[in-house]
């Protein structure tokens, strides 16, 4: 009886793993590098330069562009220009 329960558990775990998707990494355009003894920590979770600067204010460090940020996957559609006189 115990063997059938372990088989059912293994089958259920296998079925659930088919629906699990890996986590997607969020990339943001700005990184904060926090200065410190023995190296520095880095956080690339900022949407704007101003947001990054507000975060490091008072604790030291600097903000720089994230070299791994590639921008949004889809570019927004361009609007048609309105022309005067047509």
C-alpha cells in the first residue's frame, strides 16, 4: 500500500512540474553601486536615474547605466503626424 502512495505522489509531482515556468529576470536601465569595505554591492533595479540617486543618497555610492539592459521587447507604435493644410 505504501508503494502505491509513493507512486501517486511521484506522478502528481511530475504532472505539476509540467506547468511550472522559470522566473523571468527583470532588467532595468539604471544600476546603483554601493561603496563599502571589501568591494561593493550592485543593484540594477531602477527605472530612472533620479530613482537610483534617491536610493543611494546618504549611504554613498554611484549610479550608472545597466549595460545588459536591452529595452522593451516591443517598441511602441509610431503615431501618424497631423499635417496642417492637407
